[in-house]
């Protein structure tokens, strides 16, 4: 991640006689700040380290501006100063950092998020519950969290990392967590389970018991398992609140109990199915893929998704490697039914390019290349490559193969099998 660069502009005013830039000390009567939409004047003054009525040499204003710049909260920091009554004023001219990220507390189980934000705001100047992606403000927040742990006598380390919702996705938060202390989920309590018995919900979540608690990981795991459970029962709008965390045992090394409150919503049955967008595969063939889903049956969404994937496979096996089947529901809450339009985006048809086998003796490579059944220019069958490997495993002495399938811009497919 690119670290935010902070620029410092020094803008001193000419001072009337009686003040100098040397070591003479004068009384600071006012600290002003302009340019920030994120922080108020008193917050910036506090972060500068200066105090009204302190004796100060004007040369110290640069150090204060440097402290503000080092927080990472500002893209630019400048200052000016001048006489004010029997003393002087300083004014910091700032520009906020271009990005602030929300904070996440993964496993600080001794406080709620709101409590932690309040405590950190009391200890860390400029902390608002979100932080710039780099700089001293992040470090100060981490140090404050470590102090909170130490004050409770908890032997562990406060740590941080950048959070991304998934691999390849942009960073969306700064995540703080407790490292070095096992916080094990010992039990799960279920609230508001009616259409699906709580015993079945707990069974679906049994793999979470025994896990080390970390909010993001645990919530994703709960969501994945409950979505599958409820959607298979036609409860297509079921949700759950973020689990409440309760501690049991020794506060310095507690066990964790998760309390999950459910919102089941309506239970739907399948209404009508309609295929659209298909020109290559007939509706009669596509309907075979979803034959286990019938009008009037409980709307088992995972089963329908499985059927849609099978239908998409029909296209993949004909060379339509960019194809996808989109499920477009239409809900009738009064009758508790859901109709589905299954829209096919067919895309381009891909054709066979080159087959290359490497890593064996030349004669074996040539033999395998000749055994490849899809000829150049023929539609590429996406199901054939794993079939080809299975058929020739004995000849390959059981050695695993690495296969690289490349979809080219000209809608051809090259296959490279490496041993």
C-alpha cells in the first residue's frame, strides 16, 4: 500500500519588533487552526502539543507543525504566528489527508466497539473512529489499545493490519486485534429461531465452537453456514445480528460465548421459472438442469443455484467460456412465492488453439499431444481437460499434472500440461 506523503509548508509572518526567531520565550495566548473539515480547532491544538499560556520560543512552532504532519491526518501543514496583546498567537493551516478508513476491533472482547471508541478518543488526539492509512495517528491508537490491555493485567499484544473484504479487493478498514491470547468460542446461544429449530441452527454452526474468536472470521463463517441453512428452507430473506460476545471464566484469559439473534422472515415456495437470453441451448435442455426445483415446492435456493451452474456447464462444454446464468427473483410476499427468471448471457464461443505437453520425454509429450481429441479450430469443451488427465494417468505413472488453460483475446484456447 502506498504510504501517504505529508508535505510541510512553513509560513512565518514578519513579527513586530520585540519578538525574534531566536530562543527568547514569550507567552502563547491563542492556538488557531484553519482548513480542516475533519477536526476542530481544539483537537488540532491538542495534537500540536502546544498549550495556551505556556512560555514558548517561536522556533518551537516548527516542531509543533512537524508533530501534526507526523500524525498522517493531514496532507499539508503550514503555520503562521504573530503578536497578540502581551504575547503571541500561532495559526496552523492544514489540509486533511485524502483518505480515512474506519477501524475494526476484531477481538477486544472486554469492551463494546462504542466503549473502545470513547476510550480511544479520550486518549488519542484526532481519533474519531476512523484513521488515515498510515502515520503516527495509527501508531498512537495501537499504543492506547496496548495500554488498555495492560491496565487490565492482560498479557497479550495489541496488533493491527489492513483489512480487505476478500482477496484482490481494496483495503476498506484498519483492523486492530489482540495477539498472543487464545480467545476460544466455547458455546453459541441462539435467539428467535422458530421456523428452523435452534438445535439445527447450532448443528450448522458446530464447527465454530472451538475456533479462536476473531470477529470478521467468525461472522463470515456464521453468515456462510446460516445462509445455506435458511435458503435451503425457503427463508430467502433471513438475516442475523452481529453476534453479541459474552465472556466466561477468568477475565485475563476468558472463554467466549456467542449470542446470535435471528430474523427469519417469510418462507417462500417456488413459483414459475422462465429462461431468457438463450439461443444455443434449448429451453427443454435447460429445464433438465433445474428439474429438482418445481413449482409449489419449498424455494430451495442452493438447489436452484446448483441447477443454474449445471446449465451454465452446458454452455461451457460447447465453448461458451464467458457464459453465465443470472438468477433474477420476483417475490410475491402475499402468496409467499418467488418466480425466477434465469437469464443466460452466452458470450463468445471459444475454439481450440494449441495443446502443449512438457516435462516428460519427447516421445511421451508427442504421444499425449496427439491423443488430445479436440482439434485446432473446433469448439473448446471445458469438461475435456480433466477427463484427458484422468484417462492418461496410468501412462503418466501417476505423476500429478499442472494444467494451464489460457483464454486468448481472439477467442481461442491454448492448453499447456506440465509435469
